[in-house]
C-alpha cells in the first residue's frame, strides 16, 4: 500500500510502498478515503527532520535531556546505536483521517465492518491507504456527513477541547489569536456556544474569513486593545484562546494584555512561554494548557488498550470530542468547506507539502 513518510534524518517527503498493517486487539483496520494535512503541525515535523543535529538539539532540548540520561545509564555505544537508529528511520505523517472499517480486532466494540469512521492520532491516522487505529481513536460518522469533511474531525477536536478548557459562558467576549485551521474552527465553536468573538491575525485574508465564519470583530494590524475594550465597556475579554504557532512569546503576552482581571488565557497552539509574571499576578489571570484532542490523549490505557473513561465523570474524552465535532458540522453549525483549500491524490503528496 502507499503511505506518506518523512525520513527522520532529513531528505524529502515521499510516498512509499509499504506492507499494510495488521488488525490489532482493541482496534480496527480502516481503508482511508480522505486524510487531512494539518499544515502547521506537519510542517513542524518536517522542519525538525530536515534540521542538522545541532538544529534538532536546539529545537528539542527535551530529547537532548533524554539522550544524556541514556548515556549515563547505558554508555556511549548503546546511546549512539539508539540515536542512529532513530535518525535512520521514517516518520509517518498525518493524524486526521476518515474511511471505512474493513476489519475489527478482538475486543474492539462500538464499530463494525462497513462503518464510516473518523480516525485520530499520530502513528495511527496517517496518510496511508490502510490504517490500523485503536477503537478509542475512532468515531462513527453521523448521517449526513461525508468522509471528505469527517477527515477534519481530529483538527476540530483540538480546537473544541481548547474552547472547553477556556470554560467560556454564554455571552462572554473571547479573543482568538491566530487564525489558521485551529483558529478558524475555534471561532466557530465559540460562536456556536454563544460567545462574542474577536479574531486576531496578521493575515488580512484569514481575518476576513474569520469574520465570514462568525467573528463579531476582527483585528489585522490595528489596535486589538481598543477593539476589545470597546466591546466590553473597558473591562477586557473574559478569555483568550491562543491558536498561533510561533517561537515567540508575543501571542501569549498579547492574550494576557487583552483579558479582564481574573480572565483566562488558554494555549492551544505552540508558542514561546516567556511570560511576564507581573501581568498574570496583578490581574490574577489563569493560564490553561489545552492538551490536543482532550482527556485520554497520551494515556496508553485509554488510547492503546481501549479502556474508556466513565461517561458520568469524564463527559468529553477525545473520542467523544471527535463525535461532537462531526455532529456540529453535520448540523451546519460549523462550516469546513471554506477551510479546505486544496485536494491531492496520495501520489501527489510531495507536491502537496
């Protein structure tokens, strides 16, 4: 089968012929109909892969720390072999897809052969013709929604979880900073929840798209503070959701400056985090981190072993967020078409990237 890969040690993104995966216990095999390129996240993966060793070390100091720990525990030879092996391998790209279930593994409940499902997860929902996905990272597609739109459910779940973490209430004023895919989706989820949205980006086209998708006000190169104060009688926004991707800490600093006293800043994107404590302290601001698609992310018991969280105690797991996104799209409350800019066959993946 065909799969999109990136060499960890550098080189071009390519389409490779690889053996199809086998079905695993607690999971299902899915024949992919559509997968979504998350331009921001996947660009970061490719950029890291193509950096020099020094560049990789600067970009991922956490991995350098792990390497040094391994060096102390196991010695130079073992560490060299492990690092060389990682750099010689391929990284599968993609983490948001949709397709038909073609086989169900033992212990996988809630899906059947022939079901149209949305699939999530790096290492699972890859850009490949057939993918093996654990059951808790699958969600059946509701009636009225096709695979082309369902393949965006994972990206939607990231934005939706960010809105949930901000804990926005009906009628509140919320700033969204960064209007890429996640930001445009966050604008729509906030509007659907009854919030008044101020959307901020440096790109005029993105700002106008956010206005079309429901933002009450947009700021592109103007004075965001004046706009927010004007909408809130001078108090400031109730919350700010940062969806920008930047090495700079400026998006977070801007978010903090726009919030009212005791407001909430939620980080969804990947930015720098060199913050001025005085701003957060003086205004008693809350800084909240939004972890990917929601509760269950990075928990092997949930994601790999299929042990779900009890519904009464964890209402919105990552799997339930996937379903919620698709229901909102199917109902017309969230529009995806304006966000889907290009279409490529898998053979054209290199061109796409």
